[in-house]
């Protein structure tokens, strides 16, 4: 009886040891599976390093196609300045006026003298026809009449010069005087520009012009981007180019014309870049054999790493007859070019770095 009790006790102890061992093994298994897998290093290639620029770009400056520096043809006191800088005006608008009181008096005096001279000349005509006055008297009255008529017409013209009128639709770019200021004849009063169409001046290297050909420039697709808005394209049309290059800079001076877009305040003096589209632009990339998961003559598959998550995904690409990438990759893509054999979809990787030698 006692022997049986001892046997049962030993059995229970052995069972307890077995259970503890099993639990310990499970914990070890859980511990082993919970360890993170090592991140695989792979060799990467940046697609953007193999993309040819789609344009040739040149520094540029905007200038008005049409501009005028306006001044009065006569001197006097500025009575009214009807515009301010930046104001839009229409052709024929009166922009400024001079005090015309002195010129009005001059016109009245000239008109009176002209009327008297005409009366005397007409009287001399009648008397000369009746041979009651000499030829000298008649010719003298005629000469005096013509002189007074010219003075009257000049006074009338000068009175008309007291108004400064817009020669075309445009914008007042600058004013130089204030009301009540006395100005001389031909003194600059204000500037007006037509900014509906604008010229864009830029320079091109001689080597570029020789490669492109001057005769081909008008047919090229070109546009303007401003330094303040580099991603906004303003279409343009080639206008002209100098016939001789600048020997100091080895460049040609060229001009493109743009139409001012709606709700865009393009002004003379603004800077940017003129872009001329390239016909041969695009991706010029041949991948090494080690990069391909699979490939035939016209298409293939590669691994691409997401730069934010560092996880890989397969990308299908099409090929040119020469084996270069035609489509399927983006400029920002990072292609795995070594270590592709053991990768799987969504696997986390890191860029391989060459270890420094001792």
C-alpha cells in the first residue's frame, strides 16, 4: 500500500517536470518567432539619374512689346494728372493736361490778327482788280494775311498740345511729375506700356543655335516660367534672333512673344526662364542583367523600392528594340539592381552601402 502511494507521488512529480519542460519549449518558440527578420541590403539605382531633361532652358527677362515715353510738345503748368502708376488706360484717354490760359490768350490774339489781315487782303483784292492799288500794296497785304493765318494755326495747334493722350491701350508704368508742376516742352511726363503682349528677351549659346538651326527655331515649342512661379507655363511664340552672336559671351540674343494670361500680372523687368522642348527627351536607361526578375525582347519585370516604406514591389516595364526602358518607371523610382533573387512582394529592404576599408 505504501509502495503504491510512493509510485503515484513519483508519477505526479514526473508529470509536473514534463509539463514545465513543454511550457518552457513553447516560450522559447514564441520568443524565436517574435524576433524581427533582418532587413536585407540591396543595391539600388535612381531612375532620375538617367532621365534626360525634356527642355533646354535659358535665363530671360520680360519687356513690353509696345512702349511710349510721353511728353507735352509745349511748356506750361501741369493742371491735371489723371492717372496713377499701374492704371490701365484705353487709346484716346486724356492722361494729363496743362493750364491752357496763356495759350488760349495767344490763340485769341492770333485769331484777331488773322481776321484783320484777311479783311485787309480781301479789300486789297477788290481794289487791285479795279487797279486802285499798286501791285506792291496788294502783295504786301497777301503776305501779311498768310503770315497771320500761319500764326493762328500754330496757336490753335499749340493749344491742342495741352492734352496728353494715350496712343494705345496699355498700362501707365511710371509718372515723373505732379499737378501744379511747371514743365518744359519735351520734358518726360509719364511712360505707358502695352502689356497685353509682352516680349521675352533671352540668350542662347552659339553651340545650341548651330545644333538647332536658326531656320528651325520658329517651329519649336517654347514657353516661359517665372522665377516666382517656376511650375506655371506661359506659352510663347518665337519672334526674332540677332544675326550676329555676342563675341564676349558667345551667345545670340533672341526674343519670344507671350500673350499675358488672364489674372496674371506680368510686368516689364520680371525674370524667369525660356524653355524650348527637346525632341529626344525622355528616359535613357539600360538596366544590368542582375536587375531583372524576368525579361524578354519587349518587356520585363524588376523590383522597385518605395522610398518612404523601404518595401519592394514588382514593376512591369516595356523596352525599346535596343533594350532601353520605354515605360513603366517613374523618375523618382529606385530600382533594385543586385540581390533580386531572394526578394518577395512587400519585403523591407535597405540600400546597400560599401564598407570602408581599414
